[in-house]
């Protein structure tokens, strides 16, 4: 690494750190004053809990809301733009150093930052997000988890399907239950008023219903009997059945991938979760893409100084975020394949960055 590389790398890292502090502080202040203040008063949330919540919420700001990538973009525009404005680039070109070589250090820094962001997102970020969600459920959304809804598990063990009209996720119990199985030409059906998870014996129990069977070929009489309380004919645990209930940002990529495969095995739709899985890799990669855009663009904005660089960073960031969430939304609606949906914005900006980069003076 040359003296020029070390000089640019130090300036870029220092500026990025300052911008990250500014963005996080601004976000916390705005969120506190406009969103959480009423809830803090209404639910009597202790001050230390609020501090813990916002400390745990920092990874969400940095990674999910792309604050880290936006900070790298603005820092690159400011640092490289200031170098161009101070005629450092002119001196460099006169000395035989090309703009592409000049941008090598910022690109290398961005690549390292992208790797660190992914590592932090998969470790500290996952744990912090889980803490933030726990505090939200306990102090801000105390009644949300008690809401009942319909659930369906179409491919359970031994060919059974289960449909529950009203299921309470918090209590692990449901009402109006229908199960059926078709095996070897015989249809079995179970209708019960209630299903609930017996944590002590690690099994689902059915209560107050009827169980019957009949032969599709019409050979032999059907059966019908009343049930008071019997074990359900499947062994999947709540953790398996509701593997995708938890937010993707509270899981590592490996855990999310395992949960997706487990959910698909029992017939739970998972296309939207595939989008979230690929987004875990697309978000950190943006740090590199943003510097690829910023390096040649900063030289074209040299006359505007810091204000122009900051304005350009805001515009580029907003355009990226709109395109990114457009792609994510289209992926969740199954209008785009999950991989294409997660990487749509990065691909567009990467191509634009390459065009700008190779058209820069050499």
C-alpha cells in the first residue's frame, strides 16, 4: 500500500465514521420525538429500557436502513471531491497516476467495509435486533402477539394436513381445527374444537371432536368416533411450524436458510423469505457499489465542494433506496425471482458505476 493509498484510506474511514455517528444520532432523535415519545409515556417505559432499545436498534439503522452504505457514499463523495477541488487529482495525473489507480484505495476500503458489515450483521446485528424486537413486544406492542389468525400446514408428517381457523401464537392454542390424510386409498379426517401444544410432553393435543375414515374405492365401511383428548397425528414442534414467524433480521443467513428449507418441507410458502435471504448479502455489497459510483462522480462535482457532494449523496441514496425497496416489494409479490429482486438495485448501480468509472480520465 502506497503513501497515497494510506492517505485516502485514513480520510475515507475517518469521514465515514463521523457521518455514521451523525446519521445514527439524527435518526434516533427524530424517531424518539416523532414516533416513540407517545409510546414511552403511554406505557410508562423506564428510561434505561429506552436507552437499551435504541442501542439495540443501531444495527437496524446501519444495515437494514442502509445508513452504513449511505455514509460510505457521502464520505467518498466528500473526500474524493475535496481532493479534486484542492488540485490533488491534477497533481496526481501530472505525476502519471491515473484516476483508476487513484480510486483503488477507496474501492479496497469499501470492499473491506462490506465484509465487516456482513460479519457484524450476522453476529452483533442479529443479537441486537432480537433484543430490540423483544423490547418492542414487551413494552410497545404488548397486545399484538395475542391476536388470533388462521394457519395452515399442508404437508405434515405421514401425509397429514392441518388447518386452524383461529390460532393464538402466544398461547400456542387454536380453535376450529380440521386435519385430513389420504393414504393407500383411505381418507382420514379429524375435526376438533381445540388444538394446543403440551410443552411438558412435547406434543400437540386435540380436544372435543370427531375422527373418521372411509375408503375411496368404496371397499369396506367407514369409521367414525368421538374424541375427547388425543395426541395430534403429527410430531412437528411449534419451532418448526412457525420457523418463519420471526423477522429475518433476527436470524443469521445460515439460520434463515435452514428455516426456509424446513418451512418448504411442510408446505409453508417461503418465496418472500428467499428475498430476505438474498437481501442479507445484497445490503453489505452496496458499500462497494456506492464507492464505485462515488469515485468518478466526485471528480465531476469538484467545483461544488462539500455541499454539492452531500446533495449528490442524498439524491443517489434516495434513488437507490426507492429502487431497492421496489425490487424487494416485487419479490415479495412474486413479480420477480427472489435473487433478482434482492440484487436489482445493486446491479443497476453497479453497471452505472462501471460506466462512470471507465469513462473517467486516465
